[in-house]
């Protein structure tokens, strides 16, 4: 099941958006994106019927056929013990977006890597990178970025395996990248929110983002978000070997490096849903790393315009 919990979302009627550009003002004014049917060139009657069926099945507003972006796109999914989530999230992504997927597995003892290999053998759009031991989120994404650069992808996306990031929002991020080298699925712009978090976690996340925004002055509302779409050409201009942070700190550092390089950053509102299967990888060590990293970034990351 991938729909969001709550009777209000279930009761809200489906709304039609002709293009992904029309979705943003709808979400910012209170419409849940899981109730929006995006045509983007598809027949309205067929698209509405597919979305209604998808919603009844618990899959969200499934399009009549997967959306295809104008850019060759790779979605990077880091995994560690995600055997119950991996196949469902890959299947869900491909319902909404015709894209390649790279699974970066850190030697999951639960067999996640074997599942990834099976999926890759059955679908040429799926690739797998096996790594020895748990090496961290940041290095997994850097490996994914390098994979995308070497193979001439035009867009590369970050996405969790646990359905915290709704698969129907993935095409929104990709299409929003038309005029922004970094698009962030943001919880802290109008229309964005978190679902299923206890008060302590909400306060910690908002506090961390306020602290980061105040110290760095980047203007980004959600610095720790892990749902993103980058222009691969922009990443190729950065010194990726200089990025060493992990966890939330990695997301903070990458966003700041993009800003310091003069690249435009756009935030689109999402509803972030707490994972339903498996255990969160967030721990005290990752939180401390983020806290200590922020004041150092101004000196560590030079302001050097790389954008065209």
C-alpha cells in the first residue's frame, strides 16, 4: 500500500492538472498530490480512469502510462536491509516515470542485494552497484552521481526505498528541473508537511533546518531533505571528491555546494510520510555530524560561480 493515511486524503476528489507546472500551485494551496491526475499529454478520460483505479488499489493516482521526461534520467536508491521495500518501490516508480534506476546496496545481510540483482536481470532499466559493508548514505549517492555522469544521464534523482517519498511526486521533481539544476522535494514550503511524525521529531527537524538556514544563509527551507533531482551537468562541475559528509549532513553540504556554485535551487512541496516497513537509519551520530558540519561549511566550500 502506498497511499497516504487519513480519511481526508481518501475523501478528497481527484483534480485534473494539464501539466506538471499546474500541480505546484494546487499543492501549495492545500491539495494533496495523491489526489491530482496529471495529464502531460495523456487523454483525460483514460488518465482519470487509471488514477481512480490506482487510488482504489492503494497505489495513488496512477497514470494511464508512465510519464516520460524530456531528459535521460537515473533514480538512485541507496539500500541497507530493505528487502521488504525494494521490489515494491521499484515497481511503483515505474508506474509513474519511465526511468532508469540504480540500486546502491551496502552488502545488506537481509538479501536486499540479491533482490536487486533479480530485478536487474528482468529489466534493463535497473542497475545494481554492490558495495562491501555499510559505507554510508553520502558515499552511496556520490557513487550514484558518478555512475550517472559516466553514462551521460541528464538528470539524477535521490529517493528513499521506504515510500517516505511518494512515487507520484517523482515526475514532479524531474519536470520541475527544466529551469533549476537542483529541485528539492520540500517539507517546509507552503503545501509541504510531514505525516506520522511525533512532535519531538518534527521539532528536531524544523529546528535543524532553521539553524542551517540561519548559519548558511542559503535561503533553502528544507536543507536535510533526501528527495531531490539534480542536473548531471551541474554535478559534473562540482568537486565531488571533496564531499565527505553522511546522512542529513550530506544533504546539507550538497545543497550548499550547489548554491555556492551559483546554481538555482527550487523547492517543490511534498508530504513526507514516515516509513512503514523497516527501521530508520537516523541516529545520534548522524545528527551530531550535521550539527558540527554547518558552521564549518562557509570556510570549507568556496563561493565560486560554476553555473553557465
